[in-house]
C-alpha cells in the first residue's frame, strides 16, 4: 500500500475505531491508585442452578474492585472516565435487535439492566518504529497502540448469568455480520466469531468482530465478557495499527487477568 493510502486508511480506520471506543488513546490522567475450543463459553466453574444467587455489588463496592494504575504493569489506567468515553445506551442501536448485546459491549455499554456500573479505560504504550524505518512503517508503528474500555456491572436475580447467555446467543445469531448506529454514525461489522474467554471467571467468552474499514480493509476488533458471581466485566479492545492494516491483534490479556483477579 502506498504512503498516501496508508495514511488515508489509517486515519479513516482509526476514526471508525474511535467511534466505537468514543475516544482516542488520550484521557485525563489519574494515577491514584489460554484459549480453548472455539465457540464455547467457559463455564467449568459456574455455579449450579440450585446454588444461592450471588449478591449484587454496590457502586462503591464495584469502584473498589475496578482497576487502578497499581494493578497494571504498563500503560495508563484512567479511573475517572470522561463523559466523552461514557456512551449512553440510547445512543447505541443495532440494526438487528438480536445483535444489540454485541453492539453494547463494543461501545462499553452494559448489557441488560444492571444494579450498578463502573468504568475504566486503559491505554498501552506506543511502539517505537525500527531504526531507519520508512514513512509507512513509522506511521503504522505509532498507531500500534492497544486501547481497552472496561465496564463492571452488577446484577440482581440472576441477571449476570442472563447477560452471558444473551451475549453468547448474539454471537451465534450475528455471526454473518450486523450494523450499528453509534452516536449517529453507522458502523458495519462483517462477521462475529466466538472463542473461549479468559480464565479466572465463572464463565467468559471472547468475540472477534470484523469491522469494515476504509480502502476495503477488514479490521478485527475484540470484545470479552466475563462473569464472576453477580458481576459482569466487559472489555472492548482495539489496536489502531491493526485496524489500519486489517491484521488481527491479540486481546490484551494482562488487562482482563488483572481485573478478574480483583473480582475473584
């Protein structure tokens, strides 16, 4: 791809990613503080239907359980997420109602009707281009930054278990793609593919959504939903360099691992 095309594709694709994640890699500074078989939800440690329902955490309890800077090895955690990062549910609409849980997760909007919610964002460190790198390589290296929005939501009366079921069902029903209108902008996803989610939760699932970007690029972005008791952790991740090139970047597992360890 020529330099001008790389620039155009990178900027447009990044803009689309920003529409999904609402904000770029910035944010206010606040430092106060294994894959398995594809298509299966990890429910090896799920409680049985006869087990007593877990207690829904309050907003204050979720705040204590959410990530802070000291919980991560690198990058920056923003604990006071600005309003521009906090999309309301009424601003997110999937063309097919069955796909709404995926649309919500991608925009860091809780699924269902939680009793309380808390949000965080994490931005990884930008990569430095190799010595003597050309313009295209330097541009893409600068874009190769991971961004994750983390949403903790607590539910009453089995609502957390229902969220995971709804997300799992949406991934199957919407495997062939869907369209989302987010804050007035249309975003097309070409497909959705499930994989086993991270360990450390009662049940979890990871979903790769392939987004239609500029220059015919098909850009994979990732969402993860993980339930611990009556709390659901949602992770919406994008790597801007991967969006620009159509390459698939791995989900930043260190972030889900750190968050689930605090919930556990």
